[in-house]
C-alpha cells in the first residue's frame, strides 16, 4: 500500500455524526493523516511497533498504522459516540491486534513504542494540548503530534523540559469542514504541522 492508496482507504472510514464542540471533535483529513503516517512509517516508527492513538476519535491514525503493519494499536477515546464509530470502522477491517480504551487519556498507562495523535488545540479547554503531549511523553520514546503552527515555541519548550527533542516535521493546511452550527464557511483551513518528538538518550 502506497501513500495515495492509504489516503483513499482512510477517506472511506466513518466519521463523527454529531461532533462535540467542547471536545474539539473535527475529522482529520485523510490526506493529512496519510502523510503523517507515511512519514512515521518511513522513520521505522510503525511496522512491528506498539502504538497508542490518543484521543483516537473515529480511529484514522490507529487504523492507518494497522494497515501499515503495526504490531498492536491502543485506541484511547473517552467519548462514547466516537468510540462506537471507531468500533464500526474496526469491524469492517477485522483487525484483532488492537484494543479500544473508552476512557480519558489520564487513565491510560501502557508503555508503547510510539504515540500518534491529533489532540485538541486548546481553543475550548485551556492547556488540553499540553495534557496530551505530557501523557504521550510518559508513554513512548517517539511521538507524532499535530498542532497549530503558532504552538511551535510552546512545544519546543515543553519537549526540552521533559528531555525530548522536537522537530517540526510537516507543515500543512488542515482543512476543517463545516460540521458545527457556528461554522459559516464550508471549509476552514488551519495552519498546522506535525511535530516529531524523541526522548533524548
């Protein structure tokens, strides 16, 4: 499976039916997800690795990792409706090497090889992005995390405080489709990027 095929496959997954604005539930664009996953795969951070998809939503990152031969994936998602959609997506694929944890990320403590996440940006709950990053750093030596480009200084400082290196690996416009009542445009493009964090040896 190449990157284009991965993107097409991910675009067919079921997505949020009634997004929760408080949880900043936006569907991750399949092309962006494929680009992040392909970069992680190229860096040997997917195949035969144990991966945690934190704030998994409908499971686009974890499912993509399974398609790229991850050893095992933990899907951590506290919202029940999102977890239900995730279960439907997984049933279509018949993967057995995964587990859904329907709980807040604070309750998850399994050590993994890699965390791949698209956490809330913190526009509704202040510092929620920090909570996700700190949890990821407590679980894995290698992390791929999506944030607004304006978060660069914050991510760099937080990584340094926890003895991690950080690099802005990818930049992209993250298309957020009109899914909530207050959205006026059909699509919002958010300047975002994927940071790769690695624990310093």
